[in-house]
C-alpha cells in the first residue's frame, strides 16, 4: 500500500549553514561532527537538536575547539548508507551522530567501528545496535523492548477491553516491534486476539471497540488513522515513538473522536530545561520538538563536553569513561550500560488532542 508522507524535512546543508554562527578563533583547533539520515520528518529533529547544542558550545569564550558539522544523506538502501558513512569518514568526521533508522544505523555501525570513531545514535531503538559487540557505540535513546513494555502497560491502564490486536507494517521496525509487543503481552498476562499486517482492507479485520497496538512508521500510522476514522472506530489506538512527529497530531485532529495515544521520550529527560529548549527549537525549526529532538541535543552535548577526552585518549577511553557516568553541563548525570545503552531512560505517555501531543495526566510539559 502506498504511504503518505507527514513532515517533509528540508535539506539540512543550507539549514545548518544558516543556523550555526560563523565564529572562528585562529587559536582553536577544528573538530568535525558527522551527521546522517534519510530526508524524513525525524531528520529535522536530528539537525536542529545538534545545531542548538553546537550553538551553545560556540558561545563559550573558553572553548578549545571550533566546530564544523558535516552532513551526508543516506537512505534505507544499504549501499546508500555505506556510501554516506564512508563519505563522512573521508571528509574528516571525528564522531558521528545520527542514522536515525535501524536499517541505516546497523549498516553504518560497522564502518565507524572499523576506524574507531564514536557513533552516538539518538533515534535507533532496535536492540541489535548494542548487541553486536561494537565498543564505539552509545545509544542515546530508549530500546524497543522497553517501549513495547510501556505500550502494553498502557493497555492495562487505559482499558479493560480484552479484544487486543497488533497492527504492524512489513518492515524492519514493524516486524521487530510487533514481536516485542507479543512478548510483553504474554508477560503481562493479557490475551492477544490476533496480529494483522496493515493493508488497504485493514478495517474489515478490526472490530469497532478493539484496542490496537500499532508497530510501524508514522506514515503507516497516518494511513491507519484515516481508515479508522472513516469506519467510525470507537476503540483505542496506541502507537510507538516513531509517530511522535511534529505535525502528526495536527493531521489527525480532524478525527478528534478517535482515542489516539503514543509512548515517546520524556521531554525533560535528564533534567533538561524543556521549555527553554522548546523555544530555541521552534525559533530554528518553526515546529515543536518531536521524538528525537531532545535525544539529538543530549547526544551532541555529551560529545561536545568531552572532546578533549576523545582527542587526548582516543575512542575507547572516551566511550568507557562515559559508561562510568558523565556530568553534562546543564543536565543531570548521564550513564550508559557496558554495551552502550543509555541508563535510566524515561518514557512518557501522550494523547493526541486538538492538534497537539498532550501528556496523559493533562499537563503537557
């Protein structure tokens, strides 16, 4: 089935040039950060989060480095991702932030591991990223199994409805998340009625009052929402964090009768001043932050606060030191597991109402 795009990301090259100040100090050395993703709605979150952190760093009078951000476009095609990763390396990237999708990150990780440069992933929740034994990776976001648990926990909290169904897409993200949802449902002691591959006739396989868990991308989620609205669906739909894209609730607001929820990153993660961050983000991107905005910002802050450590002692010492815990300016202490997963990552629940993501307790942060 065809997929309708939600947020269209602009090309980051000119945008980054406009966002980053043209400050330079001849006494400072240059540090190059590579970023890469496909041009999707979430890409705006990556380059805007990176730019805010870089802007803050460049305002420091006592900084030791000037920063150059290198961008290379990749896609879901393996060869495209390999090309983008190699181009970043060839252009002198000393660390990489990005490759938001699992498809791209899992491919690119091998390149960065081979040449021993840090790879910080602010949007790849696929468990395999940190299960392959690479010692240069830090995942600066949650994991799919954690998100699946939170989605199923929400089912238990919102409804006593026993007609629980999974709707999934036939792609890496959809297949992976649907398997983890089934596992969490079993562990929770709930009953799964069926799993349905999304298709043009999806509503014929859904009862009016079902509770649906959706495993897939925001494009597929929008199509599902439109079909459910036409069928006057009165049940509950729970999405994963991929649908937390700036204009998704706006596009679904015409279907305000639907009960739509999503699990996504806690906005004030690790003590971030979210309101201040949101104001900066909207000034640059003209949209509210979304799923990977804060994580891209935090990943960049972690890197920038520890450039000297990386330059002096190399990638392995840099990564291992961060795993032991690091205090990042303006944030609470951040730590990673031995495999490189972010510890004490927190999720929030949001309901889509009146064209916005509203925190479930009614007080959007």
